[in-house]
């Protein structure tokens, strides 16, 4: 059983930055892949960025060059640095971790507005 807790969401102006964190805890065997997904009102949940245990990354085209995903394996924590934020980035951001199955956090709200 793995629990994920996100933090760092909030209200930011266009062009601003936020740093999201997600810490995994519980009876962890090994977390392979961690990632961030987001869902805006009326839209499907979409992948934002993923990172493997070895550090390989993949990003949605819409966030390439603006967002950076990283992880600390010793702390079982994944981060998402979000720069040059746009109103289109407004969504609930969910943390995901692949262990023996997929686990999800409760989500953290990111609102980009002037």
C-alpha cells in the first residue's frame, strides 16, 4: 500500500512559477516510474511529465521547455518545476507512482490567472 501526497499548488500570475512536490510513503517495495498528470474542467486527464527510476523523462509537447520533472529516489519524492505558466496550465495536478500497481494522489489545484 502506497500513499501519495501532493503539495505546492496555488494561484499564480501568467509568466510565474510554481514547484509541485509529491511524497510517497507506506509499504513500498520499489517505485519504478513517477509522473504528473493534470485535468482541467471539462477535459480528459492528460499526461504532463513522467520520469523513470533511472532518470529518463518524457513531457507533453505543451509543456516542453517550461516544465522540469525530477525525483529523489532516497526520499521517494517527485517534483515538477513549472515556469512561464500560462492560463491554459490551470488544472488539478495529480501525482502518479508505479509500484506493483499504479497509485494516485488526491491532486493539487494550480490556477494561472491575472
